[in-house]
C-alpha cells in the first residue's frame, strides 16, 4: 500500500499558498518591516552561531515550516535514528554514525548488544597504531621507520579525513618521529603516481580505506602501491645486501606497509591485510558518515588522538542538542527547513557553500557528497516517485576565491542561489611573533568584512550602497538572494565536529520531510556495472556492436590512439 507523500498534507499546502505571497516580497522589505531580525532568526549551540535572518521568510513561514516538520514526524525520526532503529530501510539497517561519538561511559543497546565498547575498542586500536607511528616504532620491511602514510580511499573513505586534516592544520601534533599524511583517491592513479615518483618505499605505509573493500578505484591504487613496494624494495635490498639476499618476503611487506580500514574483514583478509593491521567498522556506519571512526585514522595521525577525541566530543554536543532542543531552537532542524523553503516553495534549487577560512578548503567537496549522495533521490521509502524537488545542486569554493570566480553569477545571473557563509570569529591567537600575528589578524578581519559584505549585498542588492543613483542594467544588483551564515567561535576540533554534525543532521531532517532514505546510494551502482562491461570490451575488443554509436566512436578513437 502506498502512503500519501508530504506534498499532499495540510502543512505543505498551506506553505504553497503562503509562498505565493512571500515570493513577491524582497528580502530588503522583510528587513525594513521588522526590527530585530537577527535576534529573532539566529540561534547558538555547540560553539556555533546560526544566522538565518537573511532567509526570505517571516514568522508565519517559520510556523508553517515547523508544522511541516511535525507532520513529517521529524521528532520521532530523530529518536528512531539515534536509538538505532532500521532507518536505512532499503538496506535494512540502522544509521548509527552518532554512536561513533558516544562517550565511553554511555551505552547504546541495539538488538541486545551495547555498541559503545566496540566503538571504543576500535578507537583504542587506532590510538596504539598512532602511538607506534609517532614513536618511530612502526618499521618498514627493511627496518627503517615509516615516514609517509598514504590514505588510499575514495568518496567517504577520502573526503572526510582529507577535509578534516586540512581544516585542523593548526592542531597538527609534532611527535618525536614526524609522519607526513597524504591522500590518493583518483582511479587513474594521478595522485599516487606522483607520490610513487617521490617517496621512499622503505619508509612508506599505505592505509587502504574502503567500507566495502570492493571499490575498484581504491583497489587498483592499492595493487599499484603493492607492486611498487615489492619491486622497489627488492632493488633497495640488492643495493644494500648484494644479489644473494635480495628476496623480499611478501607477507612481511603486507604486514609492515599496509593497514586496512573496512567493514568487510573477510575481504581485507583476502587482500592480504594482516589481522593486527585491520581496523574495523560496521555496516551501520554509512561511508559518507564514517570519518568519526577508523576511517579517521589519517586525522588522528595528523592532529593526535586527543584532538580526534575532541572532534568526536564536539559532534556529540551537537547530537545532544539535535536530540533535545525544541524544533524552533534546533539548529539542524532550522537549517533543514530553510533549505526546504527555498527548494520546494521559492523554487531555488542551487545551493553554494562558501567558507571564509582557507582551512575549510575541502568543506564544500565534503558537503557535495554528504548532501547530494544522501538526498539526490526521487523515490520515497515505499517506492513512490516524488512530485517535488529534493536535494538542490550544491557546490562551493572558498568564499574569497569564489568572489573572483563565480560571484558574478550570484549577483547578476539569472539563477537564484541559496548561499551558506561559514567563518570563524577568532583566528591567529596562537601565532607567536607579534608582528606576524597583527598582520594575519588584520587579514582575518578583512576576510570577515568580505563575508559579511557579500551576504548583505546578496540580500539588499543596489540598496546596499548609500547613493543608489540610477544605473544601466548591467551595473544593477537585484539582491533578494537568501543566505545563511554559520559563525564558529574558533575553528577547533570541537567546533568542527559540531559543524559537520550540524550538516549531517540537516540532511537527515530534509530526507525525513521528503520521505526519502539518505543512507543508501543505489544511483551509483549501475554506473559501476556498465564501467566494468565497457572495460571488458576495451580489453577484449569484443562486443563493440552492442554499444551505441557515440560509445563506439569513442572506443574506436582509443584503439586508434593505442595503435599509434
Ligand atoms: O560509489 C559510491 C560509494 O559507495 C560511496 O558511498 C562511498 O563513500 C565510496 O563509494 C567509497 O566506498 P568504499 O568506502 O566502500 O570504498
């Protein structure tokens, strides 16, 4: 039996009608008509301030959106997710990334088992690996201490750790034996090839990060890395010991140069990862939600286990807020509702993520996967194709750089775009040299001035300038572009954890309202299958006639190039 979708309910219908009036009202008028918009539409929690006053909404909008959230049973859904119910229905499992950040003295029983001890056992296992590497006690097959660690993973097994290690660069630890951490994700081996041309195989360790341990991108990089180690370590042996003792024990290489991180222990064993080097996580952690556990090993290597635990603690504070705050004060719920309002009622289906802090260089890429792989869906849990929009097209870039790239479109293009501005209030307190600190702090202030100016200009348009004399159309700014600003007190492991959790929960609330499953990703499976079939045709040269004309032309171009 199919259930009615959310757009058939009373709250949706009321919002539709209300949107008819609101579309005619410019944001500048909303500001002119009501004082204290910032106070009314901003909230604080977990070291974050969320300013939603520049959304094109008013009191009535918010009331109606909150009614929509209640009608979609958002509070019940939050409870169900946090308690480990089977919210990932198409894969028949819970989605318990929040369990990865539960403190050790808590418990969460799912199917009679307390998950918390297992989570902390993995964290302890990670800690022992980090200690060993930081102490210079993890040695390669020829006895030299490991210096370079390369994470081989893609999607959730790459973007989260990559984003966080760059964001927390100021929290980098300086152990007795420094370790450099690198990331290689691309299937074509570009990043890996660069590392292999520069690194010493005797002192390089690879972390194979893959929830499924079946992802060809990662496994092909891993095979290349293994071959490189075997052949190069033999050459090193030959150089050091002479011809006779030049053999290298493959199992020794696997044991000393590879760590595996996966939910699939059997596949890690089949690949050859030594049992002691396997870090396990669970099917109930989605790939794009997995940075909080073993997939976070590169983060812990860069910032140390204490800071990694701070990251978890910050996310946990946001989890508790999400669980207990009333809907009207709940940061993830409000952020989600702003998005729903824009996408479904104001027809704004593009969303730009604009951090004003160079350390958040990869935050937009990370959110692209989190939001679009989670909510880029058009069928509900019970298989109905929806009649409304779901996830907007989301992209982003560091705000100051984007000002010199695509802000032109934000200000004068024909698309409406919702923007998220993200910035820390304080920076550079730790810089020792007073002159450098003063200069850097001035740069930070200038960056914030740009951040605040841009959201204001997007809101007011030409009215942002005192002298709004008549100008030709090509010089006019229409304004009325909605935005949210998220301010972090400081960018620390704890506030970063809260920021990521804020967006994770926002995605969940939107999915709940849209009636879709944010925890599966069936839309990426067929592409993998077709790629496998295509690869077979490329190498066997059989079956080309089954392809469409365009594909035939492309494949023949490749064969021609290969023959040259
Ligand atoms: O193909 C999509 C995807 O499954 C993502 O959801 C995931 O983050 C990525 O591939 C990597 O998967 P795995 O960690 O299993 O290698």
